[in-house]
């Protein structure tokens, strides 16, 4: 069985043997192609191995389960790519179970009649899925995928600040959105982050995204951070929310215990889910 310590130098390179004759040989060959070309597509691998796309998708699913690659729409990327640089469709697959638990816990804080803000993070999208049955709920979000979760839900009103479309994050950013946020009253803001540290607080990578998140934080009475364990101890480009503005951090049970305790000592509540 291939594992995350697999030595890529041992990949099968014997051209005389039928490519992909055995599953393990095929998996090794897929990893070699991925290493050399930076990405693979299901259609191309299907042609190379003379196998059905269904079989190739099963191969990619198995390799992803071993932590050796990250599946995308129609293909795969190397597992060691920086998540902050990945497209939304890829990031939503990372730490999916943790994000689902965080989203479910965060949804328990939302009541019918609330006015809340959700950013464009993948964790906010998972949170949105647990809010579809709320009534008289007003959701302010710059996330297109987040907004789509509420399509056809008559009990939910979605307000999207206008701006420039960022395809990487499926978000709207820009100063136009800040004007709307200054006019609304948000009871709770649920925000993801690329990094969380005791010194820098919540940070993100894109300057425009940071600016809009700052406006969301400023407009909210309460700020709840929804971050999985991979964001703890990391610092991204700029701070959009200092720790003294955060009332609660909802994270998974793999968060570093020393940082969790330090946060609690500062008066920030932390839920481990």
C-alpha cells in the first residue's frame, strides 16, 4: 500500500510493460505524471492508461485518501500545494469533516429572526448548509457559493455587497460593499481565516478580502471565528480582526492545546468540536 512517505524515486519506469497493468503500478505512474506536470486530468489519464474515466476517478479518490494528491473538478493537484493558493473548489475538500462539525456547531448560535454575516470562506459555506431551515433570517455575505446555499429558501433573505468578482474565492470585494456594511446592523459575524495567532489575531492573504472582512467585523456586535486546526499558529498577509474583537473561536479538537488555553486566558471562548 502506498502511504504519505512514498518514495517517488521508486516509481515504475519500465516502458516495455503495459502502462497501468496493475493498480499499484498505475497509482505510482499517476504520481510521477503529477510530479512532472504539476496537475493531471481524468480525461488525459483515461487516454494514457486506456481505462475508463470511472476507474481513473476511483484511483484519484484512493490516492487522495492516502494524502498523496488533492482532487479537483476533472483532475488532481499535488498534495503539497499551499491551501491559501488553491481555488475554492479545491479548498472546500480540505479538512471537510472538521469544517462540517465546525459549521454545525456555529449554526446552533443562529436563531430565527437574526441578522448575521458570513464571509466567503469554505467553512462559512458548510455553516450555511445548516441554516437553510431558519425563518426570517437575514444573511449578509460576499461569498457567491455561500449565497447559493440559500437559493429557494423563502425564510432567508440574502444581501450581497457589490464589488469586483474574485474567481479564486468566488467572492465579491471592493469599496462598494463597505458602504452597505456601514448601514446594516449585524448581530453575529462568522468569519474564516487563513491564519490565527495570539499576536496577529485573524489574518488573510488577499488585500481586498482583508479590507471587506474588516468592514464585516466593524459592523458586527459579535465576531465568531470558524477555523480548523490547520489555521492555528499561521500568519497570512494582513490582520482583519484582532483577538480583542473575537468573542468565540469554533475549531476542531486537533487545535494546539497550548494556544487554546492561552486564548481562553485572554477571555476568548473556544469550542472544540
